C-alpha cells in the first residue's frame, strides 16, 4: 500500500482501529457565560471544539483517537498553574511521523488555548524507538517555530488539523 499522494509505502499499512468515545454532554454550568470556565483534561481531549481527539493522522484517513494515538487519560491539565501535558502513543515503535503528529497536537493547542498555558507534548514513555529525540524537538520552542515557518510542513500540519469531509 502506498502512502499519501502516491509516495513511499505506508509504515503501518493495517493499523488497529479503535472505537471513538461518545460525545460528552454539555452541562448547564458549561453553557453559563456568567460562571468562570476552567479548562480540564476532558476539555482538551473532547469538547465541541474537539481539540485533539479529531486531529487527522498524516498517513491514514483516521483520527488520532481512532488509532489510539491520543487518549483522554493521557491528557493532564492544571488550570490554576496554566499547564497542559499531552502524551501520545505512535502506532508503531519506529513511526517516522511521530514528530509531525506531536507538532500537530502542539499547534492545535497553541491555536486553541489562551497564551498563559505552558504546553508539554511528548511521546508516551517506552513506546517509540526515538522518543528522546522527538521529545527534545517538541520541547524546543525555536525548533517548533522554525518548523512552522516551513510552508510545506505547515501545509501538512494544517491538513492534519482540518476537518475531514
């Protein structure tokens, strides 16, 4: 099986597909504009904005949730300290798309959250052969900024973040 755009063969041609979790009901408190709205783990994963669960995989016509790359239990938010931590799990230990996936998650959060938040997006420990190198790239603000100045790379990230029809 060939990759997107007829490119190189897919690394994981037959990934295991997981069932999407249901939409969470919106509570009256969340709809009340008079009450302060704290950001929690579930809001990062889910909400009507579908922050990270609906990010598209760069190789497959599936979301990161459907491939179990992101899970709500691997999202940690401390609204009081303005921190968000997201662990993601590539589908295979040698996934060459791991940095792109992490970058897509980070960009989605940067675009969606108030600037006060410090973001930590990294690979679930022990799940990728190059986890240290990928995590180092994702943690380096200058490298992330430089990656987003690359028009081709930014286009690929935007495709991962766009809604599929």
